[in-house]
């Protein structure tokens, strides 16, 4: 077996083994807590694909996870760690809703404008840590973490002071800026599935195209692999760092627009983080920072979140178990070098025989 084939096989097997081990550990936890693992996982699967409504809700939940995963993966592919996807998503959510509220033009103009506003807001929120990293070597992890809090509290303050309507939210956006789909909703027994799901599929293709089919994408990846070699080759290292964080932020901002224009149709005062951005780190990690892997990982995580309620209702399993399973998946993927070592030993023994 060639090294290339073995490497690709490893990249497929490690996430699958990590998922298997996480579910196995979850089954052990259920046994110790007095629950039936088979019944619990059957309820989980039923909560994902049992009814068209559940499947529609799963696709709705995975839509912003795709964008947050793409945002993390894009930065990672270019040698950066964007831990600020949560904040970029929040400002994208708010900005897209703001444009959806204050403008009243035909949908062919209004909807793309609102989505673009979310992308621009996320890009600007990513630009700040990017420029600080490029110009002053300020570590992007520290800056992006801090900007998550700035985003949440600034958005909450604006909503509370200027846009607050009933409850703790803004008004509903104009229908011309909505991603809501009556067709998709009726198709899935009136779930909240909207057109944003197909935009997310398009975003996966866009990331793949930018990174692997364009000159700028090659430069971005090159800077991520080796800054000194890229500089020697005549590439604009600082400019590519800023561009990478800005594009990553744009993906996150569009993810926020999917929530604001599709799922809720408004922005609300957040008592805490949405965690969609933080879950994107896990999605990108499990998906090996590839477009297809992120799509599949987002489906898994969206399904786990949707099926958690059915596990509680149908099998009496606490929904917190799903969070434990997600954490275990991340743990086993992060410990992938152990799995890689074990698989390497297994392949070597087979070749010797």
C-alpha cells in the first residue's frame, strides 16, 4: 500500500473510529446511569430521521454549523486559528437582520443585500485580528476570543437601546429579506427548514474552489504551510494573513445571516453565546477541514442536537448525554495520533505477512 493511499485511508478511518468510540463510551455511561443504550440510540436515530419534521429540523440545525465549520477550516488551512467564529456569526446575524428591518425593496435586491451585509460584518470582525496578527504579531487566538465577548455585548447593547420590541428581540424582518420557504416547510411537516441549507451547500463548493482552484487559494495555503518560503517566493505574507481571517469571518457572518434571515427572522438579546461558532471548531476538526467532511460532520452534530430531545422523551436519557458524546468525539479526534499509531501498526503487520 502506497503512502498516499494509506494517508487518505487514515484520514477517513480516524474520524469514523473516533465517532464509534464516542458512541461506545456513551453506551457505557447509559448503562451505569440505568438506561438501555439500544433504546437510547434508537430514540436518537428516530429523532433525526423518524419523521419528515425531525429530518427538516436536523437540516436546519446543520446549516449554520456548516458555515461555522467552514470558517474555522478556512483559517486553519491557511495556518491560522480563528476562535472568534462565534463573535463573527453574532455580528453577521445582527447586521443581516438590521438590513432586513430598515430596507424595503424587492426580494431580488433585498435578500442578497442582507446576506452580503452579514458577510461584510463577519469579514470586518475577522479583519481586526488579521491585521493585528499581520502588522504586530499579536496572536490571533487571544484577539478572537476577546472579540467574541465584544460582539455579543455590543450587539445586545444596540438591540436594547435602539431596536428592542416585544420581549428581548427586534421586530421581524421584512418578507423580502426572508429565507423562509413554505415549500420546504410543508415538505418536512412544517419544520423550520429554509433555503439557507442550499446556500450552505454552495458555500462548501466555494471554499473548495477558492483554496484548491485559484491562485489566491494556493498563496493562502502556502503562507499557512511556511511563511518564510512564501515570502522568499515573492508572496505578500501579511496581506494573505489579513485576507484569510477576513474570508473566514465572512463565512461565519453568512452563517449568522442564515440564523437571522432563515431560522428566527429576528435578532434577540443573547444571555450567553449561541455556541454555534464554538461547535464549528468541532465540526472542522471532525471533518478534517475539508468541504465534504464538514458537511457530513455538521449533519452528525445537527442530528445529535435534534435527537437529544427524543432521547429524553422516548428513552428517559438525559439530553446532556449528547453533549458528552460530542465532547468525546472531539477528544478522540484530537487524540487521533494514538489511533493513527495503532492503525499504522496494524497495516505494517499485514504487509509483513
